[in-house]
């Protein structure tokens, strides 16, 4: 098992600590539930809780659920039972709120169940939001924009750094940064990512140009001409500022060297880097950062006091 998988396991187990299945689990997981098989909820274990006592999670990151997929899951639940319990927090002696598993909850209602197996936890709103977001990112088939929004919410609402977020979701920090950069794109492009009209590869290529007008022009070319990611990358290179000079071959060679240096710096500092070189030998290097924590991280890497 890879290191990152282990990190993910540690992150989720830390969030769900105390949720280890008890002996009750073998009696309820994978078995259809009858109307009168509920048992007294026990914090830390798996209990059968009436659906009438459970309410939806107000912090649910996903607001839309595919109806056909829900019906398929409902049919599976009718036949096989619920394979994985949902997780709830106790609101009062007979009221519970979903922390994670809202899709299983909705499918159970469609399947005609009156109770579901659930882990019972005590959680405040912030830890509940964090658990819901992390569980949602890991276990739901989210599109790239939904993942980016969830990452941003974890950073802003749960006061996580990008490093800490990467540990929570088992991702490299550079991967987290790439998702967060999607939120810098124009709304039209973000909607297209959400609706599946372009891929994250297309979006990352568009981010290769800084001008919003050019980003939108390239985006429209993708939609109108069904461009591949490779063609978009070529288009971005063609529309990047060209170096002036008489020796075009020499300029092209220098542009490749600059791009290679940018790639090395981006890999070293895990952020977008732009080098602008002038004919007189002067120029500038630009490092992008996306939060105060990100700036502090760069300052540390640059060895600033």
C-alpha cells in the first residue's frame, strides 16, 4: 500500500475515531432491515435508527443527487441491505443529523426502509462540516469544480492549511493547489467544468494564459471545435507572449529553456511560476500564491526570516 493511501487512512480514521464497528455490525451490515429491528443507539457502535428520527446534513457539500443512480442504489439496498452504515450525530434523545452518508439515506427511503444502520457520534458544527467534506471528497463521484469548492471550504471554514488539507484527503499539496486554481477561472469556464463540457486537463491548460479575454477565447474554441487537451496546450503556447529578436531560431531555443526553468521552479515550489526575459538580459520571475498560508510557505522555501 502506498504512503499516500496510508495517509488517507490515517486522516479518515482520525476524523471518525471512535466509530469502530461493534459486534452489532455483523448483524446489520449487508442484511435487509425490517420495520421492527431497531435497537437502542450506542455512541461509538452501529445502531439501527428510524429514518423518521434522522434529518439531512445542512453542511452537505453536494446539493444534487443523480436520481437514476439513487434508484439503482435503492434496488441494491432492497436486495442486499446497506453495506456501509451512515454516520450521524445525536441532536436530542430521539433526533439525529447526518454527518455522512446522505446518498445512502435517500436511497434507503426510496427502498421503503424505516430504519438504517448508523454510527452515532458527538460532533460540533465545525468538525461535522470537516467530516462531511472529507467523506464527500473521498467517496462521492464529484466533478473537479465540486472538489475545488470543497477544498476551499475546508481551508476557509475549518482553518486548514493546504498541507493539512492534503493530509486530510490523502493528496499531494500540488494536487490541492491545482484544484484550487480552478476557482480563479472565469465563471463560464467553471460552469463548463461542473457540467462536464470540459475536463480538468482543459482547465489547467487554459490557466496557462493570464489574460481573461484570451482564456475565454480559448474556452470558446474548445467548445466550438471539440479540442483535445493537447491541442489546447498547443493553442496556449501559440498565444503566449513571444520574445522579440532577429534570430527566431535562437529565440525559440531560449523560449524552451525558459519553459524548462519554469517547470523546474513550479515543481520545486509547487505553484505557478512565470519568467519574463528581456532582450537586454533583465527580466522578472513571478510566483503565484493563493492564500496567506501559501505565501508564508513560499517565504519559508525562499528562506526569508
